[in-house]
């Protein structure tokens, strides 16, 4: 009856490597992953290949879908786009709701997206940090209850933290290391027992990691 929720942050962003891209981008707040990010995503996929994951849920931003797609290909699974795992819609970062690639564009790029899936939670711009964490936490709890097998959530810095805290609670012992392409492993031995974090922002599967964790 043991259930595992894996939580991963997206791989490195193109605008982290090439900040100039932001100035001319059609969707500046929806960057793709970088070339080294593609390597990170492949390494994440290889790390999870031996795990018994049954469902993959990803934030609908391009960088999270790209990262999730590498895992989906390795595990032969579909991808469920879940708004509740979205980036923190912080008005200090984004002067307006961020433009994202339309669903029809994403599904052409990534045929593994399951278009029949409907988000269980909707992220709404603008939101405070507290709201973003609560939103991601609620999403993780709902998905863990509805999908009783092992699942993978692919999100952003804030939603990785929020999803983890939403399962294990918010204490000094649960400060989450949400580095790029990290892995959090949260385990529930039985339905009536509490969730326990067994991996906290693990990056041992990566050949290259960031020295300073950035959310934006």
C-alpha cells in the first residue's frame, strides 16, 4: 500500500543561460529549456526509468512540459498538464499574466500530452508567495488522493516547495532544496499514515548542477 510522490523541478532555462533572449521573445515568461537543460532532463529521465511511476503531471509552461516529456518518453507514459503546478504568478516578476504556448501548439510538439485531462486546480494571476505555495500543496494532495499509485509532479521552484510542504507539512525540517532538475521523494507507507520526505532536492543524477538556486 506504499505510495510515492516524486516531485521534480524543470531543467535549466534558456533565459538563465542567455538573458538577452528575454528582450525579443514572443513569450518572455515561458522560456524553453537550455541545451544543458536538455542533458539534465535526459539524466532525470534515466534516474526515474527504474521507478514504478504510473502518472506524470506537469505545469503547462514550456520548460516543465519539455522536462516531463523526456521522462514520459523513457517511461512510455502520457503527460497530464496541471495548472496547479504552475510557476508562481508573481506580479513583481511579471507585469501581467504570462503568455504560454497554446495547448494545440504544445500537443503538436509533445504528442504524449493527454488532452482529455482537466486541471484539478487553476493558478490565477496575480498571486502572493503564500497563495502559490498553498495552491501547489493543494494540487499535490488532490492528485495523491485521486491517483493512488506512484506519480511524478514536474513543476517550478515555488511549486516544488509548495507541493512538498502540502504533503509533509511546513516545518524547519522540511525546507526544500528546489534546485534545477532536482528530485524530491515523498513516501506514505499506508493510507492512514503521514507522508515522509525521503529525498530532499536530490541532484545526484545530474552531471552538472547550479551553485546558487534561483527561482527567477
